[in-house]
C-alpha cells in the first residue's frame, strides 16, 4: 500500500500552548479514515496542518507527508500546487465556504479551469461551461443550468454543500478531506450528502479523511478511525475494533453516549 | 386536563407565505413533549406563538384554560411567570458582562418576584449541578455544557410550571449532550416540558410524547414509543430511516 498521507509525530502549538501532541497516522490511496473527537480535540487543526493551511500564529512541528511532499515547512508556492491536486477540503458550513457575490457556476469553474491548465489541457468558454454542468450533474443537483446561474443564498443548505463538494471534485484530488460536512444539515439531507460522498469516493477511487464528532455517521462512512482528545490520539484502529471493543475510557464514554440515543430510538432504554 | 391547547392555528410572517397551517396540539400538565422537525418546518415559530411573542392569524391558543391574549397585559404578566425558555446557543444567550448571579436572577427581577434572590439563585445552581460559588463568576469562565446549565438555571429559578427548550442540546458535544438530557429529564419530573429539536434521537431519549412537524403542518403525533415502533406518516418514516445509528453498522460488520 502506498501512503497518501503520513503524519509522524505531528505537533501544533501556539504561544507555548500545545494544541496537538505528537500525532501519527497514515492514510493509503483509496482508504477511508475517520478522525473522531469533540470540540477542541484538534481534529480540524490536524486537517489544516496536513494541508499547510494553519492560520498565522500556529506553528507545526514533526512531519506531515502528503503525496510524497513534506508539508511542514514547505514554501507556500509548493503547497499551492499540492493542494487541489493531492487534497481538497469540504468544510462544515457551505454558506461561509462559498462566495456570496459569485454565481455558483463560476465558483465551480475556477478550480476546474485551474486544474485543466495544470494538466496542460486548458478549458475555456463552452467547454468549461459544459464541464461545470457535468460536475453539477455528478453531484446530483437538479436542473444544473439553473443552479449554475444561482447565487449561494438562493440554494438550500444541502444544495450548497453539493456545490462545495463539486468544487473539491473539480480539483480531481487523490484525497478528499471532509471536515464535519453534514453537521450543519438536516438529518434527511445528511443522509443524502453521506450517500453522495460515499458514491463519489468509490467512483473516483479517492482516499477520504472524514472529520466528525458524530460516531454513528463516522461508523457508517469510514473503515478505520483515530479518536482524538485534547490534541492526542487516545485510540486508533478499524471501526469494528474501536467501536466494538473500545480500550480507552474516553472512547467508551463517547460510545455509551451515542448508544443511549440509539437505544432510545429502538425503544429499548 | 390540559395546560396548553392549540386549536386550528394558522400563522405567517407575511400575508403571502404561510408558515404554520392548521396546528392542533394539546399538552397535559407534567407531560414531556418533543416537537421534531427539520429547518424551516416552523418549530421555532410555533414556540414563539406558545410564548406569546407572536399572535396566530387564526385559531386559538389557551394556557391553563385562559386565552393566550398577547394584548392582555395583566394576563401576560402572570403568564410570563409560568413559562420560561432555554435557547440553543449558550454562548449568545448569556450576557458576557453580567455575573452568573445577575444572569440567573434576571427573571426574578423582571417578573418582580419577592423573596431571597441569593437563596433562590443558589438553589437553581444546585438543581442544575453547579457549585454555589459559580454565582460570582462570568460566562466566559464556563464551558459550553456549564453555560447551558446556567441558561437552564435561569429558566427554572422562578419555578415556572412550564419549561420550553429550543434546540437546547444541539450545540453541545455528545457526552455533554447526554448529561444535559439527563438534567432535563430530572427537572421534567416537576414541570411540563416542551422540547423542540431536529434530533429525533434526543427527543426519543427525553420525551413521552412526540409531535412531528413538516413544512408547517403536524404530520403525526402521539406516544413516543408507539411512533418509533410504528411510524404512520411517510415523512416520519423517512426521518427515522435517515438517523445514522451505531447498531446498524455493528450488525453489518
């Protein structure tokens, strides 16, 4: 197995405070890994550090190798090429991730034409428009020509998240990072978006780094998980092992909480 | 006996768009009722009507047999002592510049309730599982779960018989959420609770009755156990099928 992303003893700190302590894991091509943790556990920071997107004031040490390139300490120029070919991110809140003043078709066209240029086959005019519509169709948006002309505020939350996913796909990444992609959505919409991510990852043979605090969602989406608590990995393994036979007390308490709502739904409290 | 009765209520913020249609609902004293719906279903609007913050376009709402007449100031003054609310986001619902004492005692002041406010606040803090010393501190010194406990303490300090909660646990982490649900379950033994949420799992864990709202209409209501076991309306069925569960995965893997 070739590793697409390898974190080795990655730490992130700010002003003497360590937010992530020596985190190590790897993700192979086409593999699905879940990062589980509650707020402040450092799961989003891990994704940002792995793609060189840490905000100013935060510094990373250790190693994060993405598609063969060391991200920690790499110059911005190099990272810019890496992001968008090796990895693309879908964020939690599609309303803030999209530009409110730009028609969504144009927003999808940007990464599409950038990627096409990099591949040496630039797209313009009608060819680009058609590629946008094809992508909107791929993320199962109804009436793509109408959606392409719409502004983000004219779309529903689920539709906006589909646009954000289309933009990530436009980069043709080897690794899709999804940071709480369904947390802001209704449950019925969540089910649709999860099914969409599942299909796309399979069809395009992408690796998936899925970040979430929602255990049942993670359990149904990925095959391996890392459980984070206050910046430290407390447990890692396959979903069946970690959820079926948790070792750490923290994992046990998370599972007990998730199970209590599960049981309530089954009517067997 | 009913505490709240909603009869044939229609409501819209503008004449062209109706938000709630033909709402019929009864809440018995001491009951715990979960109002479930997705965004835009009208949950919060219905809550606003029940709090007297908006007036139905047609139909009627009665509280304890009396018409919930937002124009009747004497009635409203008395009603406000009876019903209190907990909001979703404890970061924005607590004034950052007031001490916890001042925040929790606010209903006592505004409702002009006599008595030893220090003692009442201390009792409310104790009821939600916080230390009495918390009273002298400020909201930023507390975690999200603790803040939600403070918001609950504020809601129960005047000992209202009717507590409303609007997505009160949705912004909390999973383990914190179970603790707040346990707290609400404990408190609901002594009061009537209307718990509004998009999360049917939390409602199932907390509420005896359930009301399902879709696009401003009640599509199904009844005992939680019955609805979970045998949902009648296609929307309820879809809602239940959409909830991701751990158990499903464990069986398949």
